[in-house]
C-alpha cells in the first residue's frame, strides 16, 4: 500500500483546511477508463422520483427504479442503494440502482438528509444517526409498495454509506442482506485517520475549531461552511477529484460543501461495534485492493460474524468502484442478493 509522505502533516492540513475554510481544489481531465459510466441510463428500466418521510418527519427524496417487464401481481425483491458521503444519488448510487434493476430487482436510491433534494438544514450537515435512519425509512417506503416483497429487501452501501448501512442493519431486522462497496468508516477516519496518523492533539485542535465555529454560527444565525470534500492533499484526493470535479461524476448542484462544526458528530459514530449481531443475515464486502481506505473494510470483515464474504477487486482504488462498470462485480452482487433474499424472480 503506497502512502503519501509525511502522513501526519498531510492529515493535519486536510482537517484544518476543512474546518478553517481553505478552498484547495484542482481541475483535471476525467479518466474514463474501465467503462466509467456514472450517468448510465437503461432502456430496460423505468425510473421515477419519489418522496417519503423518515421517522423524524424529514422528507427524503429518491429515485425508484423498476424493470420495464414486470409481471402484474408479482412481488419483487428490492434493494436500497446509498450514495457516498457528501455526494448525491446521481453520483454512484443511481448507477448501481439502474444496473440491479436491469437484473430484475426493484431498487431505490435516495439523497441523504441535508444533501441533494432531501430536506434538512443547514445544508451539508453531518448527523450519522439520521443518515442511518434514512435506510430504514427507505425500507418503510419499499415495504409498503404492492409490487415489493417486504420480506426480501436488501441494501447496498457505497463508500460512507457502507458505514451508515451497517448502523441501520444492526437495528433493523427488515434488512435481510447487506453489501458494502469501497466502504468508509467516517467515524474512525475523523478519530484516527486512514492509518492511525491522527493524534489526540490533532483531534482536540479540530474539535476546538469546530466549537468556536458553533459560537460564530449561533451569533450570526448562519452556518459556517468549509470548502467541500475535494482537497487534493487528501491521501485519496487525486482519484476523488477525477470523479467529483470532472464530467465523469460532477453534479453541478452538489458543491460538496459541509458544515465543519458538525463533524464532531462523527467522533461518536462507531458503526462496527456490535456488527456481529447482524448475523445470521449475510454481509458481502467489496473493496479495491489498491485503496488506502480498504483498512475499514478489512476491519469490519474481521469483526463481522458468519455468514460473510470479502471480494477484492485487483488494482482498483476506492473511486474506481463508484462507476467503472468493467471493474464493479455486478455478477457477484446479483448472485449474492439472489441467493440471500431467496427469491426466484
């Protein structure tokens, strides 16, 4: 695993850049290799925008995908797809939802609260409990559709949503099978970094900055925004920018700007604690073997109980698994949910 030199200094700049509002970004040409097709559309799938409420009364906006050839009166297996943190459903989630709908599943992608078209202010706020709740709210929605078998609903969590989906699955037995792809544990990242480069002193300094920003936001009545999630100093910044900052994956309405003061909520986010309680429901972990952040998948896999499976994609980094259709293991995802939702479609 190749890392950037002076990791501790890099992490310090990244976190302070986020909290202090440094705007460091670069433009670069998109790498469209290996079938990159984030905005893929299918003539075999119908889609419609849907809206539903979570348990806290917040409106969540999503896209429902259904196979065009559906049998009247039949109840279908269904999947919920969560987008990466600081993204919107048009970034990675819709691609996965479309591809799985082509395979015969009813699928639902959604924007997390405070992001995209979903409700919540301030925009870009961090609230992991609500992020996890929204997966259960999506189960509420799908499980009340007449064409969905509510006993056969699964989840795919991409990147940061992998952690949020684990948190949801631990407490929602209606989720019968879970797959994480290029998973990120946002809590552990802000506590210790990618490779334990975050020291207590660094964390304390960032928390002090966040606390001061709360005073500023309270006094002015306006949230204090950071620069977004495209800092090129970040260890995985190059591949991130190639997706989010170019035509490959850029969505104009999403500038990925967050409220740094609310990042403190990630410090209390521990999705892997009690992960073994998901058993006997199965978990599939998909990860690129070239991604520095694969450490989170490796940790979760070790902690999870059987049945579990780890699939490594050779030569792939984290962002490759967002949209590179030739690298994403579609057949494995389809067979996993076919088997574990136990349905003949």
